[in-house]
């Protein structure tokens, strides 16, 4: 075991306060939030069970681990929530000046679509 791995190996949590493992060194039964989401699960209110530490750019990096046996299934949006999200996304694509729905989100920095913000000069 290299020195770096040995520095981050604390399965009892005596040094770091949580069971700590090195990169790719966690035992089965633990997963990060991203791994839970990929499996269709969520932490479900459980506390952080362990952590992974590794030396990264700018210092020591951490990834928190949750127990798979306590994970809950992901919640799905209700039809009303989906309608509200669709309406909000449509509003982001509607220009307040010309009231046209564009194929892109209206830039907040401009406050209107590109055609209204930068009109073409008439060729006279």
C-alpha cells in the first residue's frame, strides 16, 4: 500500500471521524450520490456513512458515501409539477419584446431575443 493510500485508510473513523477510504478503496455496500442516482436511488435522509479522500488539484478532495441498504427509490415528478416545469421552460424561450418562442433560451444579459437585441439595419 502506498503512503498516499495509507494516509487515507481509516475504516474505523478514529482519525477522520468517519470511516475513510482511499480512491476506489471503499468496500461494497457504499455509494456516492451520483452512483445512487445512476441506480435510481437517493440517500433518503440517511446521514453520511463514510467518505473517500484523495489528493487532488488544490488539496485533498472528498466524496461522501451512503449505505445502499438504507437508500430509497427516487421520487418522480407529479403531472402538475411536469406541467409547471414545461411552462417555466417555455417562458425562458419566449421573447418579452416580440413575444415569439425561440429555439434557445433568451439570454438574461440581453433580456430579449437576439433578433430584437441586434436588429439588422435596413439596406437603403
